C-alpha cells in the first residue's frame, strides 16, 4: 500500500471500507470509567534524583523531616544572650548593668560559657543561644558601660529573639507529601533538612504522532492544500504541562503500513502513545484499525458523547494507553484536557489537577446537542452586575477561539441549551485570569489593532471579541462592552452607523475603509474597467465566478446593491471575512469579490475602488469615563495611530 499515492490509497480504501458509523457511543463518564479500569491500579516507577535534577517532577513518597530546623536554639538578632528574669525591672529611669561573659558567639561558634545571673554573652544573628540564657536583647537597646559591662534600659521577655530548635521544621513531621510538584520552595525545604536526593516519580514518556497527508511542520513552506501541524505542538506542550515527557515523532501520512510501523516502534520505547487525526470511521481513517491489533485488550471506547470530540478513541495495548485524538485542534485540546490529563497525571504520580473556576453569567442563549457533553469556550467580560461569559467558539476547527478564551464551560449531555442569563461555572485555562481593562465587542478590523497597540504596550489588557456589527451593537445596549465597532449602512437614509444608536449610546468616529472589487492581477476580463464596469463585465461572462459575503455583513449590503437582483455563479459561496474573499480570488477558486483595500493589498490582488465605508465605535455613555476607554480615545486621536492607520490603507477622520 505504501507505494501508492494518497489519492489511489483513498480510492482503494473507500472501495473496501466504505464509511462505517459509530455504532456504540459511550457517555463521557462511561468512557472514562472503562479507560481507568483498564489502566489502574498500576505502579508508578520512581527514582532518586539530586535536588537540582528533581525540579518539575512529582515527589514519589512522603518525606519525613530527619532533623530539627533550626537544629539548635538560635539568636534572631545581633545582641546579647541573657536571663530574662535578671532584667525584668530595667527601665529608662532604672537602667541595669550586666557583666559580659568572656566569649562572643558568632555563627558557627559553639558556646562554652554558662550565662549566670547578672551576666550577658555577646551573640550574632544565627548563633546558638548559650546554656543559662533564655532571651536575646538587640544591641541597639544597650549601651556599653565599660569594656566588660553594658547598660540595659528595657526589660526582656523570656524567649525574646530566639528561634527554638525545631520551631521551623520539627524532626519526624511530614515535610512534603507524595505527589507534590517539586519547585524552588520544595527544594529549599529538602535542602534545609540536609536531603540531597529526592525520590521522584519517573515522567511517563509519551510518544506523540500527528497523522494526515496534508500536514506540514511549522517552519517549512506550505504547498497548496496543506496546513500546519498544530496538534503536534499543542499535545507535546500539554503533555509537558501535566507531568509527562513528550517524545514528538512528527506527522505521518495516512498510510496504514507506515503508521503501523511507527506506532509499534513508539510503543516499544514509550509508556503512552497519543495520535491525532484520522479517527473518524471514514475511508482513509486507518489509525483505529491499527490500534485494534496492537495489543490486549485493545479499543476501550471509540465514539464518545462529547462536543467537540465525538470521534475520540481510547485504547489500552498490553498495559499502555493508546489514544487517538480528533483532528481538529480545538477538539483535540478539549478531549486531551478532559479525558487524557487525568490518566497522564496518575501515571506521572501527580494529584488530579486543581482546576480554577469562576461563576459567570451567559449573555446569550447557547444551544447544545442533546445527548452530548458540550464544551463551550468563553471570554470573560466585566458586566454591570458581575462577570459575563462570552462564547468565543468559531467551530471545532478554529484555533483563535482558544487564544481569545479565558476558559470553558460544560453543558450537560441532558440539556439542549443553556439559557441567556444562566450563571455557570467557568473552568479557567490558567488560574490567574485577568479580566480585561478594555472590552471591545463587534466588527473586527485590522485597523483596530493599530489603535489598541499603544494601550497594550502601556500595560492595559485589551480584549476584542469579533461578533460582527449587529452583535456588537446588542452587546453595547446590554452594557457588556466598552466599545462596539460597527459599519452599518442605513439603506433608507444612506447614512452609516448613527441611525442605529439608541439611548445611552454615543458614536465615536473611527476611520474610513475603501471597499472595492478585487481580481487577480493581469486578468484581462477586467482590464481598464472601474468597479461597476467590472461587475457588469463579470455578469455578462458565464465562466466568471464570484465570491460573496455572509448575510448581515456590511459588505454584503454593498454587493447586493451592485448586483441589483442578479445571482451569478458563486453567489452562494458566502464566507464571513474580508480575508476569505481575497484568499478565494488569489487561489483561483473565484475570479472576483468585494473586500477592503488593505486586505486586497496584503493578498497582492488588483483593486477597483467602489465606496468608502464608515468604521465607527459605539460607546456606552455609562462606561465612557473608564480610564481604558479614555486611553483608547487618546490613542485614536494621536498622530501616531493616525499615521499607522493611513499607512495600512485606512483613512482616519
Ligand atoms: P481527520 O480527523 O484526520 O479527518 O481531521 C479532521 C480535521 O482536522 C481536518 O481538517 C484535518 O486537516 C485537521 N487536522 C488533523 N490533524 C491536524 C493537525 N495535527 N494539526 C492541525 N489540523 C489537523
Ligand atoms: Mg486526517
């Protein structure tokens, strides 16, 4: 099979193994329980490591303190060791004279002379308190009276400025518990007790393999129809974050023989194998067939009621966990964190991860598929009455929804939606989430990044959530954002944006964006024509394919106006962004479309200007005085931002 090109392989496979279905779908809980039962209990291998090499590993057993820390009663200040009762009556009006003993105790000196009544011994911070003394006075509170006496003007209490033996760590107490992750603090505690080597759990070696004919490693060039291998990097990092030692084996084509050889080899040298991609039961998805013959007991679950993540495959092959994560990066992430991390941590000797959670309200209704546990990524926003959780999902293929999100919430398999206003637990991706100083919700524009750049550099945390103009307007009305960028043309008046405002909302003028028709440079069909002429020419030519925009986009309104009811081929191809239009034309999947000038330029396309669109910001009056809003407005008006906007092809107003 290996010598056949991928297309021939796919054809051969689809003839023999037409699309199978997931016949048994397990619930999330069921799948986890079965996976657990097949893997545990098991021994976690450990080893002794010098402290410096133990960092980041889990302690394999409880550590009991072998000595007292400090090992002796120790002076905490520079001064004099004495008997508290001798000086109980000392005061400014009745200073006392003490006779100095004939030794000075520095650090490391063992005292020899008994402190008798009426005497004191000079002692340095860290020195052992001599026999007979029960307090230390600070040198600042004494005056030399003669070469061998001092004056004391205040009383001392017993135990003053002494750290007693074992007061820090007592011999026999449990210093650190098994499962503790060893960091600088723990290393310090071990060192203080004189422990040079720590018993640690050996990190499980986790082989990671990406599968797919289309995958290229970051750093290499993308050929047409290829994508970068995202899962390889994500899974390797997430394995390291959870106590494993990632062993990344690269991306392999969907070739059964090649894959099987790589999987067998990985299992020989590693404790666990994680693949991604090729887990559907379609033609060309071969990994699960290989897993089924790698060892006993084999596949535990293939098809789990998760969304995203249904095609997850869990197997145990001769005692080693083998997992096939779904191909879409966000699906791979969720299933890894939810279903695989608990197993990995147990194998690494770590306790279950303590997830940080906050409660936040949903501003919108979120539909969910009945019968599947659904994960929804959310961005946190400070609303009028507490935290709000904004869904950031763009479908399971999107990676940016991850970058914008602070965490996720889970909708139970038994619910078909979560209602707007519901207060739900949000599991945070990192424990210390910082709610943004400035929240921008609405239509996205690359110009926005130019204006917010200086704010970010000044340490302000800016969050922009792209939900389109109408979504931004609604968020502004509900008081959920500081600014809502919109570009909405009012058909009746021909005026941009202002007609859409309601009470409590102001409009801040942003910038203008030139909308126009794009085509590939040198396409003779459009030679010498302006935007309107180009569209007319395209409509006369049946072979000329357009790319449209989604319903509700400002650009779509302009396109429909130009087409005046015509429906040329490509009309139903309706992507949601300026970039997608340019990519379709640049890659020859369409011949013309409408986008904004900076995007046309970025894609190297010819641009026929049509009309200037007003990209403005809706500002809820109640939030206008927030420092971050003021900082944004100052940046918007600054010569630096205006120059940057101009250079990027926008026209500031
Ligand atoms: P598959 O499960 O192999 O059919 O993959 C589902 C989707 O995820 C396809 O669009 C793949 O191109 C994509 N995909 C699979 N593996 C990766 C990967 N390692 N990195 C990024 N995308 C991937
Ligand atoms: Mg694939």
